[in-house]
C-alpha cells in the first residue's frame, strides 16, 4: 500500500512539473505576442506566405473599416503580397486617440528577390481592450492598409460612373483644383484589384473597360469621343447657322441671327461683308442656296472656363448655288454713243468649307465660334 502511494505521489508531481513547464511555455509565447512589433512581424510574414486565414486572425475587428474574411482574401489577392520575397518594417510613432485607444504606426517596404522595393505601406496595430490571461497586452492590425485609399477617376462633367455595376457615389466628386468641364471622383476606400468600369455621357461615347487599382489615378476623358447622336445635333446646328448667315446677308440685316449669341461680332462681320458681295452695282441678287453638307469632327476639348463647356470643332463642307442678274455693256452703242447694256442671268456654284466651334453645356449645343468663307462676286 505504501509503495502504491509513493508511485501515485511521484505521478502527481510529474504531472505538476509538466503542467508548470507547459504553462510557462504558453506564458512565454503569450508574453512575446504582447509586443506590437512581434504582431506586425508575424502578420507581414503571413502576407508574404499568402496565408489569408492566419493573417485574418491577427486583424482588429473593433473599427468601422473592419473586413470580412472574404474581403480580406480578395484584398490580399489584389495587393499581390505573395509576389514579394522579403520586407522591412520600422516603427514610426506611438499614439493615443481621444477615446484612450493606443496605436503604434509602422512603415513597411515590400521587396523582390533582388532586394528592390516594389511598394511601401503604412500599417497600424491597435491595443485590444481585453488583455490575454488578464495580464498580457494584446495587439492587432488594422485592415485599412490593404485597401486602396483616395483613388481618383477623372471623367467629363455630367458623366455617369459605374464600378462593378454599382453607381459611383456623388459625394466622392471633388472640385478641388478641377476644371468645371471635368468630374473627378476621389474614392475614399476600396478593395484592390480589377473592377469593371462603365462611363456614360449624354454627348460622348460610353467607355466600358476594366479599372486596375494597381495602375493608380486615371483620366478617361481623352478616351471619350463624340457620339453619333451628338454629331447629328451638331450638323443640324451647323446647317441652321449657315442658312441664317446667308439669309441675313441677303437682307443685309443681322437681326435674325438666333444661334450666334456667343460669337455675335463674327456673325455680324460676315453678314456685312457677304451682303456687300451680294448687292454690288450693276447686279440684282436673285437667290442663294447651300446643300450637300459633309461634316468632319475634331476631338472633344474640355475647357477650363467656369461654364464647364466641352467644345468640338466641326469642319463643314458644303455646296452653294448663286443666281443673280448682271447688267453689262455690249459692243453696240446708241446714237449718242452710249453703250447699249444687256442684262443676263448668271448662275455660279462651287464647294466651300466652313469651320464652327460647338460648345456643349447644360445638356445642349451652341455655336461658340464661326469661320465662314465669303461667296465672292464676279469681277
């Protein structure tokens, strides 16, 4: 019996020693993990290993920008940490917010196999409210570092923007240093990677493309050309302008030029000059007609004016036909020697090219400038 008790006592003592040793090891590991630099090191190692599950366990979940495991895995895939071979990290600052929360900020650089820096990030660890075993501090990483912050997309003013089939929030539009003819979306935070992007505009062709957040800020305005319906509107306006100019020149009255508010002086100058050419001495104007219009369009220009106009230059080729009665001396003379005059119907036609500057603002086109050649009279 005494022998059995001695064996039992030894067994209990052995288990106690093992438990104390194990507890000490756990305690030591827990103590290690209570340091913010240990957590950041462990976390960065997991990023390079592409182990999103274990890295996710080290994320803080107490703030508004916390992520789900699925979002986090998508973010790591978009950031492509696994393509890097090494990293360096250094502590930047310790700080405490107004609510007493403690943070440590780190600067990390991710490098390739040749030790060249591929990209850098600022990371933050936050002290958790609950201590491990009631004694050891716990720190976890804020997930915001792997999000894309303040990515800017520039589009023509009035365009509709869709990211992954969702309309872009109008509150993202910034006017800070942006001309009125552009809208610049500054997206506060988004998951990295490739996103479908659709840009629609009433006057310009849509853009359907893929946005890669790794490419940085993008300006899509240069990719947007005049759409067919807008070309038709511009052509109709140009034809109206030509007919108004020649009709006003016939009457030598610029009062009916209703489409030239923005370039009135140019239009009035043309009416005066063309009217003089139509109504010359020894000529009786009959009619003028323009037809066979062939337009060509330049690329949209996004102006910096306060009205935010988008301008397009249209070169308009057209055919004219002029009829007039011309009175001229003949070789015959009257008894007093006065030359006998003869009136003939003269018809002339030719092709001319006019240039109009068309401006789009507030959903409508207008003429901002005009360069129209004169139909000269015969000598």
